[in-house]
């Protein structure tokens, strides 16, 4: 399946790929007039189209079919994570989380954060690439750096949990998981959340969870949380 990301598409019968995608279609994939391609809008629309003019700057397509809610996840997974000092590790997390299946990612600004600036546009490009590679129909929502205290004040405490290294984080995500409910897991920086932040989370009604006995890097912990929630959904889904 040759998949292209087209967030501005309208179902009017025809669409012209932007120059970058046109070059990829005609020069890299070497597609020609009459070949079939697929377009995703990032919000569940999957369009089947046929190449009418294989122009390497303005490749013109005719839309012949549309599916709605293509690849829609039957659950909502939100990972809120403090970006790592080495941005490559955070880019890796975004790529893999999108491949596995994540609904929303928020980047947290914490007291112990080593990174206090973020190029969200770069991370969004990685998310788009991962969405296309894994043939998904939805692009996860990526939220820019958000101060920790502001985030916890706006969270939904019934479905939001904080993973940290203090002794009272003894229950696994499985203990709290409820099928069909939104779930959000907070993952701290390499130096963990501060005691002040943990206290603020508890005051907001957010409960602690453990991700296991191993001490994990930030990006590993975030991916483990994402994957765990996906597995719990699969195990809890009715037959």
C-alpha cells in the first residue's frame, strides 16, 4: 500500500499531491498513470485514488473511494513525558509509540527537566512518517511543552496516573485499568519527578503506578507504559 499524508484533502473527486509528496510518488516509488495510491487525512479518512498525471511537482489524482474511521483505536492512550536531553531518544519514543498505537502525547516541563525547549514541528514530522509506515489512519495529538503543575491541574484524576521511583509506587497499571476508559500515564525526566511534583499530583487525585522492578530510561518507561495499556486493552476486550 503506497500511503500519502494529505491533511487538507476534501472529497471532491480530485486531489493534487504537494511537491514533496509528488516527487516521492513519481521519482522514488516510480508510480505512473493508472497506478493506485492511498491517502490518509490523519483523522480517520482513507482515500483510494488513481494517478491521472504523474507530474513530479503536481501529481494529480482521482479519488475513487473513501473509508471513514480507518484504523480507529477502540481506546485512548495519553502519554505525558518529560523530554530527554538527547532529543534523538525522544524522537525514537514518538516513532515507536505511533507505530504501537497512541492517541495523544504531551511533553512535560518538570523541575528536573534537562530539556526546556522543543521543536514540535520535527516531532510531528516523525509522527507522520510513523503513521504512514505503520499504515494508520489517525495522527496522534502532540502537545508542546507544558509545565507539570498546569498539566496536573487540568488532568482527569480518575484515569491519570504517575509513574515514579518512590517507595509508594507499588501498584501496576493493571490494578487500575478499566476497559473502554481513557488512560493517561505521566513519565518524569531522568532525575524523576520532584517530591513537590509528586505531592501536587496526589493532591490532584492522581495515583502512583509502577512499571516494574527495572530502572528504566525516560523514553523506555514511556514506551513501556504505552505498550502496557495497549496489551491490557487487548486482554480485556470482549470476545
